[in-house]
C-alpha cells in the first residue's frame, strides 16, 4: 500500500553512496552539499506524501498499522516448523508517520545549513556522506516493522554518530569522544538485546501455544495486538525485567542517567551534527522505542515509576550542571539531557503521546538553538566560550532573535511551543493515578523546579552571548574586528525553525482552560492507536472488532470499529479531560487548577529569564567569579558534572584495564603457557634421552603417525580375531 | 556432480604436485605464482557450481563412496550437505585471496610456499567433505603438516616456538581422538557393523541399533572434545592461537582463522555430538550438579569475556585479532551446545562469518605490515588521513566483527544469543556483555591506529591500497553486507541439515529423560521454553 515509502530511505542512501564513492571525483563542495540536501528534500516530500495518503485512507483500528513488505531477512524454516521469521519491512502507523515528518523536515533544514557551515572544510563530501547515511538509519529506526529492524537503525545511527563526532579525527580528543559515545550506547544496546530475547521468549511461546503460525514474536504489530494477552500470562517479574532492560537501551540512546555521559562530549562534532543528532533526532529514539512498546511499560506500574524517576532525576541533574557551564554547546547539550528527562517522565506516567509531543516541539527549538550556536561559533571564528562573547546581538540580529525565541520556547513562555508540551507533562504527572501517587507529587515539584532552572540557564547563556559588553579576546579583535552574521543558507533554517518553535505547540494541542471546554488535541487523536490512547488500549487488549478481523482475516466493519472507539472513550474518559484528580486540587474545578498551574510555571520562567537578564548584562564580568565565590562547593559540584565521569573512570575503566592485563599475564602467560612449555620441556628432555641426535619435529610427528597406524592395525587384527572367535 | 566434488577437492593438490616439477629458478617464478593463483581460482569457480544443483532438503549429496581399505571397512566416502557446503565454499574462496596477498609479500622459497598452500587447501576441503572417520582423520591431520611449515619457515621472529606449540597442542588432542576412533570401531565391529562410515554410524546410533554404553560414550566424547576444542580453540585450551597467529605469515593467519578453526566446530557437528549423543547430557561432578554440555557452555562464555578483556590490553594488532577470535569462537560454541535450532543455525552461519571477517582483518593487518614491518599499535596513528581507502575497508570489516546490524556478524551473533537465551538465560546474559566488550577493544585499537595526528614520520607517505590488495579484500567486504542483508540465502540450505542434527540430539536428551537413569541431568535437555525465573540455576 505504501511501497513508495522505501524511497524515503533510498534517497539519502543514494546521496551517501554518490558522495561516498564519487565525492573526491566530483571535487566540488557546492555540488556535494546541495546533492545531499536535495536527497533530503526528496525524503521530506515522500514523507509528506505518505502522511497525506495515510490520512486520506481513513484507516481504522488495527488497520492503522500498515506493514510495507520488503524481503525476508532472517528466517529459519524447518521441515514443519517455523522457528524464526524476521522481515526487512516497514511499519507505517501514526507514530512512525509523526516521527518521519519532523525528522526528514528538520534534517533537510540542517543539510541546507551545513552546505554553508561546512563550506570551508576539505572533508565536506565525507561529511554529507555520513549525514545522509545517518538520516537513512534514523528512518530505518523509526520505520522498521520489528525490533531487529529497529535495532539496525538503532546501531546505524550510533555508528554515524561515532563517525560524525569524530569527524575532525586529527584531534585525538574528538576521536575519543566518538568512541565514548559508541561504547556507552553499546551498554544500552545490551539492554535492548536482553529485552528483545525476553520478548521473543514470551511472545513466541504464546503464539505457538495458540497456533498463531503467522504471527512473529518480534514484529511490532503482532506484539501490540497481542500485548495484553501475553503480558497477562507473564509473571510480573518478567514484565518488569523486560521493561527495565529495554529502558536501559533507551537510557543509552537518549542520554539518561547513568548513561548520559556521552552526550555532552558528543559536542566535539561539527555543530550541525549536534543539532541533527544530539538534539532533534537520534537522542529521541529512546522515547520513540518506549512509546512504540508502550504496553510493555504500562503492564507494570513499578516499571513506569522507575522510568518516571530516572526521567525526572536526569532532568534535574542535567539542569543543575547546565547552570555553570561556559561552553555554549555544553549548556545546550545538558539542556537536551534535561529535556529528554521530561520526555521520559511523561512516558513513565503513561502519557506517551505527550512525550512524543515534547519530542516534536523540542526538536524544533533545540535544533534552532544548536544551529544558532553554530551561527555564533561561525561568526566568532570558532569561539565557543561564552565568557569571550557578549554584545553579539548588534552584529547577528537574525541569529539573536531566533535564539531568543527558542530560549523563550524552551523556558515554557506562553504561547510558544515549549509551553504547551512542558506544561502538559507537568499536568500529566499531577493527575497520574497509580500506587505511586504520593511519590508523583514529589516528581511534580522536582520537574517544576527543573523548569525554573531551565529558564535561568537558558536566559544565562542567551544574555551572556548576545547582550552585555563585548568580552572578545584580543586576538579575535585584532584578526576579525567584529563578528558577522551568517549567510542565507544558514539563516533560513534558523527562521523556519524559530517559526515552528512558536507555532508547533498550539497547533498540535490546546488545553481545556484555553478552549473553554474540551481540550483540542489533534496529535493525541492521531497517535492514539500507537501511543496507548483509549483506542490503542482496546487494541492491545485484543477485544475489538478490528482485532477479530486481524485473526480471522476479515475486514472489520468501520462503523463497528468507530462505535467501539467512541464507547471506549466515554467509558475510559479522555486522559486529559481529567476525571482523575490532580494530587493537589487548589479548590474549584479541574480546569481552573490546570490554569493556575500553567500561569504559575510561566510566571516562574519569566522571573528567571528577567533575573538572568539582570545578572548577565550590564557590567557583568566573568573574571569576578561571583558565582564561584557565592556557592563554593555547590558550584564546583555542578561545574564538574557531579564528578560522574571521574567516578566511572575510577570504578570501571581503570580497574577493568588493570584486571584485563593481570588476567592475561597470570592466566595465559604464566599458568597455561607455563604448563604447556613445562610439558614441552619434559618431552624435549625425554626426546633427548631417547635420541641423542637432535631431530626435527616433523620427523617426530611422522613417528607418531606411524605408531598410531601400527596400533590401529594391531587393534584391528585383534577385533578380527574376536569376530572370528565368536 | 559427484565428480565435481572430487575435482574441487583434488585440483589444488594436483596443481601443487605439478609445481614440484617446475624448476627451482628465478625465471619460473611467474609460472609458479600463476599456477597457484589460477588453480585456486578455478577451484573456487568450480565449487560455485555445486550450488545450483544442491537440493537443500535431501541431506548428503554428490556422494562418492568407494572401498578404500575394504578389510577394515574404510571407504573413500565424500559428500556434501547444507552445512559443509558453505564451509567448502568459504575455503575455496579464502585460498585464492590468501594466495593473491601472498604474491605481494612472500619472497622466500616461493615454490615450496605455494605447494604447501595448495596441499593445505585440498586437505581442508577434504576435512569438510569426508564421510568416513578414517578419511576425516587423515585429512584432519594432513592439514597440520603444511601449516607447520608455513608458520615455521615463513613466520615471524618466534616462529619456531609458535609452530611447535601449535603442532604439540593439536597432536595431543588428535592422538586421543585416534584412540577413541579405534575404540568406536572395536565397539561397532563387535556389534556386527564393520564400518567407519559417518552417516551409517550416526544413524545406527541415532535410532538405537547400535548402543554404546555410557562409560564409553563419556570417555570417547571427551577425547573427541579435546581434539576439537583445541582446534576451536575453547578456553582454556587457546594459548597456542595467539602465538600461531602472531608469528604466521599473513596468508597463514587468514587460513588459520578463516577455515582451520572451523574444523573444530565442524568436528563437533559432524562427529563428536552425533556419535556420542548422550555424552553431553551425562551428569558429572559431585552430586551430578553439572554435565558436559553446561561445562562447555560455561567455558564458551568465559572465553567470550576473557578473550575480549585480554584483547583490549594487547599492543600488537595481530595478537589483538587473535584474542578476538577466541571470543568469537566462544559465541559459536555457545550456540552449538545450546542445541536450540535458532542458535545452532546462527552458530553455523557465524562459522562462515568469522572466517570472512577475521580472515579479512588479518589480511588488512598484513597489508600494513608489508608497508611498515611492524604490527604494534603504537607505531601507527592518524592513518585515516594517509590511507583513506584502507581506512574505509578496515572500518567496514571492523564493524562486521563488532556485530553491527545489517552486516554479517550481527546475524550470527544475534541468532546465537536469541536461541541460547531460550535455553539458558544466565549464560546468555553474560555472553551478551561480550557484545559490548567487542566494541571496546576493536574501537580502541581502531582509534589509535587511524585517528589523531600522524605521529611517526614513516607513516606520512604510506601508499594506499594497490590493485591486487583491493581485489583481495573487496569480495570479503561485499560479502559482509550480502550475508548481513540476505542471510536467508544461506539458511535455506543450512536449516534442513541442522534441523536433523538438533532433533537427533534432543531425541536423545528426551530419551535420557524418559529412562530417568540417575546420572542424567534432565533439565538441560528439554528444548522447550523454560521460563526466565526457573531455568539456569543448574549451573
């Protein structure tokens, strides 16, 4: 049905192949760069086509999961039994459609930006090769129809990220950062693999038991449509472990504690890479995966709670670190870690579509911020330290204004995109109805406090960079006089992204207190079946007409499906219209509570932005080290990133290396080889005794063979004799 | 078709014998090289013709079965099935490539060198085709002689130590195996079956016509086990491997890692397990807590972790790759002995995969050794800028070895772990950590060799890969992607053969369960879906 969706992946692959194999021959950076961008434009156009096509078909229920066949990838077909069947196929469903739209769109803008940003770099064809390959892998990740295919993309983006972080490989530090990213991600992949094995074990057993020979235990569609049936017969411990192992994988890719350490270091790559990979797309794949397999995470309230805690905790930790960093990209990196924490917080409380909502808005404003920082770095000729900036607004107006808009968006200022998504997350935490309700109120306050810090550190980095007195280095002033605004290929993406950072929130969702009645939530309705909405929950429970059609191979009557959908909505209540009560009703209706909470958080953010403005403009001088003096050890704790890298180094890396070399020396070199060489010496000595003449070893060997043959013959004769006797 | 099998086996040998008559002169060297190369290329092309007429569902085929030593029941019986066909093809593919790389590097006693290579090729093909135990043993031992000289004459500085160690180790195992073979023959002929024929014996034992007592099975299996486990090599019998690899000439390492190690794992599939199917399930140790199968799985897992850790601290690239082999072969052993269909299929494919990627890694190390005459990681750095093509190939092959999805290594490793997880989750959990470690040691080495500034002046003007080198490495790089994306092409032939193997073993495990003799550990034999919470405690 959607066969042409493969084009979306094929375009960037073709681009990568052309630039990879012929880039040197073409030897024209303009052609290479615009070729890469054009391929992405093709991808984006395909994504749009898929979206409109998907919408126009009016698919219902289980039909909303459309598998696009490719070829049989890994299949073990026995005489009568099918042991394993994994297709190389795509899954078009609301979640993948949503993801592919913003991924191809933003990637296209970032490619365009890179044509200018990287225009002075000799390695430009190589850069576009990796960048195109990255997008292809990212699309495989979100479009893959089964877990192994997702894993292809999962590892593929990891590889491209490794190559791109270490793009300027002549500097060993960059290469080290790339390696750190890859290996940290591999730790997460360990979790994915174990989670995958467990899913296979449980689902495959179930499918066999029920004679569902066509179902594949690793296929997303089959997993989702049978989720509740299998999860209900599974032991709660198994369900919990599956969720936790998978979440370990999500922590790796999406930079959550304790695997967040690679992301800030990943800033060693060229800035467009930071924007594309480490802000807008790759790091959201953990959130994608959790949403994709949401029944597994919802099966057990404990796993949800753990996810929420890690999310909120990481959000808080990263925000405290971001407060003191001086490198403009480091601040943004920690801010990304922190925002990803919010997304997992939403996943943890079961508000999967809200997590995806924040993924989208975050992609716009964070990409804009990163590209803005790239524009600054470009304009300041490779200066990244905000202490040496200041007063750039005058020279880089477009960069300045887009940066400010995005800062306001991430800070959650009404009515920008971040306001809608972040406030909805806070609200969902507040109304979370579970055995951990008490703890959830703590998570709410933690998240709110994190929002406060977010507004402050984002204000800090913005004002410090663009306002106040210029603190440029003498060398910079001598060489370049003053910074310059970037050219159009760089500023157009900034302006587009800033526009999206303004409008994308309100388009996708409007809360009830603004509409004066029911909330307007097109995104939630669209994502419903994929993200655990009311209809989705019915599908996972397997009880709908659509589900029956799935088993018996008939088509469900649309009317019936619709009725069922409505029934469920009424019965279960819309998650947002909130028949759950928030944990701290301030009197009055739910709607007014929500409104008060929203106003509260906007007010806090505004105050923080103003405070940071007062502090970092005017006669601010980093040389005074006012903050260091005022906060002492707290400042150091934050500045040194909670010492987590040091801890890992001392408890994992160094002992690991020590142990490995000791193990090798003691075991291989001394013990085993000691024995072997000892035996050899003894044999050698015996040989000397038997044959005083020094012999070559081959002769020895021949002798053995001969001895063997003789023995062989003797025994054979003996057995003949035996046979004759009996 | 039967004669094709004969030609594929003996063409290299004939070419080698023919070379004996070429005069030992400088002028005749081109002839020698060309003969070696083209005879191996022709052998490969001919072996490809096995594929179209291969019937995946009909077991052993293209058989040639003629009496050899009739009074002992020894036959010259060769045939190919869905498992061995891929190993034969791997072998016939790797030899021309190895010979091609040798033409760039070997300058000492070349005629002798190529003769030995061709003899080796014939012997290895013979091992994979032999369907008679004596014939198998003859080929198995025959591989030792050329390899001994290849390392001993064309090897590095410590070549004599390495080659002696290699032969000593291997011989210990194979002598014990010889004893067990004789014992088996005695038992079989006492029962009225005067034969060494592998399919015959396997089916006799499989359907219970020939019953071997438990005591004998145990010791005979142990003898076979030792011979094959040394070849694999299974931890802790691996210490010959790093020395042999480090000292061997490039082509020697390619062949050693590529096919010689596979003779060990293949031996388990073809001989050790089918002939003594009860042995892996026999309880041993105090209170019958363990059985051979669980011990072998444990050793495999230790090998995976240990090999990876030790690889990480090596300073010599070749030694690093050698230890990585220990880890990778551990995966294959784990998959085989889990006796799970998915894992066994994965293990068999991984035998081919390992041959390709490790063979290619040794080839790549050889390329740089030719230029710099060193293999120490510290002597390199920044090569990505100097040799971009070399860098790209190294990257692809390294990623295949790391197990990046969509490349070949992933498919095998993934299936091994997926399958063995169903049988023993704890072992698999630990083994999966090896997947992380593989990235650690390979990326760590890769970074120090290729990234950073060029620190040694000698490396500044290194030439990138030349045409013969490209021709040698490209097929392997392409194969990593082909197998990674279309492994079903291989499984189509593998599965029917491996399914018979697995079901035979499991039948015996179940029988053991039913007869419920006290010394049989039943839990491991049940191939079903044992829950996450209950299984695995038996180790």
